[in-house]
């Protein structure tokens, strides 16, 4: 098999302009002898190393290419899981290494039996892990909306994509219309929160809460927490709406974030109920309701009807993220609702801040720790670790960064292989007792899911801690000037960034490396026009131009740059100074510090 990154690669390097002239002359002479050309550029790489938590990068909404209304997302044991309203016919769960679900594993985990009270209109499933078991709460009816009630599935194993058992209705004593339910735990006590009617007429949907004796059973009367009485909640009605309740907890505080206004309108927005410190969740006076929505449509950003959200965390646990659905058209209604995400921040009073919904063109820094696949989440057999389901969009030699410790005082070796292929030897230089070390290699990944194995010799003092894939997709970056993301079935991820003329630029932000030093940056360039020139700059430094060679259609040219990067965040900008070309992706690795 021939891999794209095995194509001939041209190198362009950067060194320090402040070096003494004699050193610069010596370096140039060496490069001339080697048949290369070294370009000098340096900017701010001498600062001390900062804490490293992953290679970073950016992504763009939406989270999947298919409609994903009413998204429920959670992170556990190295994977994100999403369920959503899947045509109202069944319960689908998606599993992804990252918050981007475009390459996720997808499985319908439950089909309703025919001709029951819960055979039709399955809405807004909520996936939760509660007290050692997986649960999926969902609303369903018999084909008549007025018969919607809440039901629950319990997982038969620890696999969220495994089998589930239908456990029946989750009902309070009134047995009224109910949707959008989920469990909430506060101070060790369980509660059920949902959207329901006061009576049997579809006039308004209220927020209700009730105690639970276990994740399957409501054990007390329902309590009314909120009615849609605010002007913004009543937009598009009647009926007037409080629905899509979700739970957010932070520093001992508990919040219910709900959706108000008609879900069929662009006015659908997110409101907030905040439990007062020490308040009783079952007492309405213990909650404070915000007068204005926390997230609403933004015409300038082209975002309409942002609502029905859930919350999840970054892989390293340091950040909370909101996941919600929205549309791109004012008249879309219930069509084109796709999951989107952005980070949650907090104000001085301890309340959550979501900001404005972001345009689909906005490049967001990935959740902290994204792409760091930890040893605790690998399959271990003696000194051998296997990391399954590492994603690749195309066949290519792919950079792998290995985190390790090696306190033995001498270099260690690990055998590294992908998909059971021949092993490569990975050198692991010595580290301090608790000092992390980092080593790069490239392995021949195939399109789809890959399994990487790392094995240390018996008795080795070294230990593997994590692995990552340090690749950055062009279409996920900030596009400037005459630059655009274009679909391309031959490109990694099915798309690439197209740069068309002077002023076009591609801004790779949030590029993280573990140490300051010189790194190899390989850029996959597509179909450069004759005479095309690419310019590159690092962290605002001097631009340097590279002349590109025209290639056969959909055949990349790989340009290798030797760049000085600093530990922590970096920004690499690729400019189109002449002609036009596409940027598929950028890889980063280091052969020596």
C-alpha cells in the first residue's frame, strides 16, 4: 500500500536570525552541501516550557454532518457519546474519540416494539451514567402527541453501544403529558426533571421536578419550578414553552438550563434556573430564574433557534462545554437542526456564561486534552498497551506523539506497531522520576479506525502514559481573505482549505508542543497552479516564501518546514502570495530538541 505522505517532500527550514554570522555561514554551507535551502525565521521560542496538555488545534461546528436535534452528550473513559432525536423512530448512540462526531461509530441501540404506548415519536433521548449503570431516558407515544410520556432504558453492560433493557415508564402520580426528562443528583439525592403539561390541554409546557428512589423510579409528587411567563419564553406561542431541561453543576452550585419559545421558530433560546446555595431542589423558592435568555439567535452569525442543550467536559476535566442544536436559516423550523458546541465560562457571581452562538466559520480551540489517549483507557496485557479506535481520514504515514516516563537513567526502547503490522523501534530517552518525556514517530495509518500497540521489554523501568496524533486539518482553521473550505473526497476529512489569490490566508491557531525547539511541520498542498507561492509565518514573525510545484489532480505535494516553536500555544499562518492551491492538513513532529 502506498501512503500519501511517502510522496517526495521538499524541506524549508527556519533558524535563529540572532545567531552569530559565523554560525549562520556554517549552517548555510552545510545545507548547500546537503542540496537544501534553509530559510531563517525565529520569533519568541526561548521562553520557559509551560505545562503541556495536548497538541491542541481547532475545530468548527457543526459536530456532525447529519441532523442531530436535541443532542445529549457525555464524556467517559476516553470517549464522547451522543444520542439525539433520530427521526423519532429509534434510539441511536454515537461514539467518538473527540467532540467531532463526523467519524463517529454509530449504532441504533434500541427499537421500540410495534403497537405500544411508546412505539412512535421517540423524542430527545438523554444518555446518563448513574451509580454504575448507563441509562437512556426518552419520550414516546402511540402516535398521538397527547399521549407522550417518559420512559427509560438501562444498559446491560458497561458499553454504551451495547444492549439495553426497556425498564418502563418513569411517571409521577399525575401521569400527565411529559417529555425531555433526565435525572439530577444533588448532595447524594436523585431527582427527575422534565417538561410537562399542568392538565390535559397543550397550552403550556412547564418545568417539573420530583424525587427519585432510584434511577428508574419517581418516589414523590411533582413540583412546579417554572412556567413560561416571560416574554421571550412565549415567542411563537401558544403553546408557550419550557422544555429541553439540562443540568449544569459547578463549584457546588446546581443549575437547570432549559429551552424557551417555540422550537419551530428562530426565537428558541436557553434560559436559566439557579438553585440557591443550600437550597432544597424540591422547593420553588430555592430557585432563581434569570429574566433574559443566556443563549439566543444571532442573525449576524447566521445562527437560529439555539436550544435543547446538554453539557459535557473536556477530556482533561478542566473545562465545561455546552452542546446545543441550532439551524442556519431563519425559516428552517424543525429542519436542519444540528449539534454545535462552545465552552462555558463563569461570571463573578458564579453564574454560567455562554456568550453568543458562534458562526459555522468560527474556529474554536478544541476542548483541553483533546486527542490525548491515556494509558488508563488502553487495553493492557503485561508490558503491552493497545490503543483502539484511533481515527484516520485517509491512508497516510501519521505522526504519533508518545508520552512516557523513563527514570532508569538509560534510554529505553518500545516496539510500536499499527493494526498488527511490523513494529518500529521507538527510543525513549531517560527522564526524572516524575518527569514526563515525549517521543515522536510516524506510523502507516489506514482510513478508518486504527489500533496502535506499544510494548516495552520485560523489566523495563519505562512506562507509557499516553499517545496522540499531531495532525491539524486545513478546513478546521481560520480562513481569511479569498480562502474557503471546499469538499474534496480525496482530502483528509473529505474537505480542504482553498486559497485563491493574494490576501488569502490560513491561520492555524492553538498549536501546542511539549517543549520549545525545532519541529518538522509537513504541509499537504493540493494542485498548486504554475508559479504559485506559499508564505509562512510563526507567531507573528517574518514571512518566508516557498514556490510550489503543480501536481496531478488530487495528488498532494508535501512541503516540510523546520520551524522554531515555543512550548504552549503557537500560531502558524500560511499565506497565498501568488497563484492558488489547497491545504489539506498539517502534521507536526520532532526528531530532536
